[in-house]
C-alpha cells in the first residue's frame, strides 16, 4: 500500500499518539482529526491507544465518501477524547 488511494488497498496504523490543538484561533468545526475513504479501493485501519483533545467540533471523524466500491474496516479502540475533569477539552 502507498497511502494514495486511487483503487489501492491502504493501511493506517495509528497507535500511542497524543494530539492536541489548543491554538487560540481554531475555526469553528476545526482542530479535530478526519479520515476519509475515496470511491475505489479500500482502507484497513487500527487506531488504538491515542489521546485526542482540544477540537472545536468533531474530535475524530472516520467516513467513507463517494458512491464507489471503497471499503473501510478496522478498529477504533482504547482511545481517549478530551481530558477527564477539563471542561471543553474534547469536542466543544
């Protein structure tokens, strides 16, 4: 796989990361993570044991776009969105 889409089978392993966007000027709906599929090929993913925080909108979005035969399968597990006890640290 080469991560370019275009009819190929892509693979995403995303593990043990910390993502924070606490910039003071994040646009409404911004600051989160978006993973999109295309119209042909496919994506296998494992998004595991990460921390996502400080978005202003959707914290994490995984979506298939288009009407083609693109397949998406995988795991989103053991992740943390926001920080326990910290107001507005997840998806505000």
